[in-house]
């Protein structure tokens, strides 16, 4: 089971970097979309591009960049703490 304490905290996604992980054969990615470093932006500029927190799940031996897009399931969440918690719940629901 994936728990938020096992992932980077929500503020990690302000740096424009994705988090990659795996759990019992399921691979996943969590990232701000668009993938932009907003850490040094003013608060009002951080949300100007209507960001989402995108969770991606796939199965198999390949990395995210090498997996065909049709084999990846993705879902967008609000880019805030609540969206982060919802993304963790969704990731856990995606186990086969």
C-alpha cells in the first residue's frame, strides 16, 4: 500500500520534478502538470497556468518514458494538499 509518508511531500512538486515509484508490480508517477518549477514564483503566479497534479500508473518492465502512452492510465487532481491526498487514494485503487 502506498502512503503519503512514503512519497515526497506536496511541496516537492513545486520544483517541477516528478516522483516515480513502484508498489507490488505497479509503477507510478506523480507530477505537476505542466511540469514547471514554481518554487521561486510569487504565490499568485504559481497557479496562473491552472496546474493539476497528474497521477500515472502502468504495469510492466519499462520506464515511464519507454512505455507506450496507451498502456498508461492517468488521472488529474487539484494541485493542492487535498488533491495530493486524493491522488494517493487513487494510486492505491489502481492495484490489480
